[in-house]
């Protein structure tokens, strides 16, 4: 199952283990969507501290979450021998709708609410069982700000934070994650038919290449020559507008 000493898998697993020990936690809770990021996070966590210390939470919404995604999430729990709970968030959203008129909001605004509902359920289990919440965001999503502040961007640690989406796929293949999960179109599951790449306006493949070139010191003019102004400007705009998601909320300077 493992590769060589010093491989990324082992580094992430050691990070998970040390984080949980350092926090004095009993283990970790993971929101499982049936997608590649949460599945890989679960695999690494189980390899790190054992299946008995991992708790999975499956949080579908009626009419939005595909049944195949729920079944894939359950299959992951079965493969990894982890305890899990399934909780449909539809009735919670209905309660919010009676107060907030969620049906009148845009898809993005309503989707952010759903992400925050899921976050509260994850932290309920974490507080109840003395667990850390493992975030499932990858480096590409974090750099682009593709997350909900205090929703899926809220976690105790992010094991995949150093992996671009392509690296997530590569690691998933090495760890023998089911092929159908690897090949799925990525989605945050916030409304029917939603996909990450449609919402981002760029493929993960292109975003990864541009972000990596930026990390290696490529200037904007070089990036534009290589990838065209539309894609480069889109990526730069997303990085700038989402900076607040990667920092603590600011306070005033004091004497």
C-alpha cells in the first residue's frame, strides 16, 4: 500500500497523526461526498491512525445529491472499515427556508448556506466525540478560493492542502481508490447538476498548470503568452478576490 520513505503519502499521513496527537483528540471526522478529495482524505487518515479512530459523515440533500454519490461514500466506508452516519440535510434547509426564503436567493448564496450547515454537523460530531475535522480542500481550490468561508473552508487541518488537483488524482490512483470515484466530474454538491469546472469557468487541468507556473516565478506577461489573457486573468482575479479566505479576519492596528 505504501510507496517509499519520504513519499507524499507518508508525509501527509504523518502530518495527520501528529496533528491529532498534538490536539489531544481521539481521532478525526470527515465529510464524505463520494468524490475524490474526501475519499483520498479518508484513505490517508485511515492509513495514518487506523479505521477505528475515523468517523465518516455523509450529508446528502434530497433532490440534489446523486444516489450514486451516496452509495460511493458508503462503499468507501465499507472498504476502509470506518464507522459512519448518514444525515439528510433537506429538513434543515426546509427550516431555514421558512425564515430566510432560501428559494428566492441565488444558487451561490443558497449553496453557501448548505456548506455552512454541513460544517455545523461536522463540528457537532467533532465536539461530541473529541475529534478533529479534516478538511478535504486541495491546493488548487484553496489558491482559487473555491470554497465557502466558514463552510467547507472551515476545518482543523487540510491534509490535501499541498496537492494540486492533478496530484490528488495521481495519489488516488496509487492508493487504488475505486476508478469510478477518480473519473467523476468534480462537484461541490450544492445544487442539481453543479460541477466545479463549470462554476470556476476553467478546467482543473488548465488552472493547475497556470498556478504551478506562478509558483515557479513566471510573470504575468509570460503566462499570458503561454495560456492567453482570458484564462490567466480569470485565475489572477480569483486569487485576489479570495485572499480573505486564506487569512484570519483583520482587526484594527493598536498602539
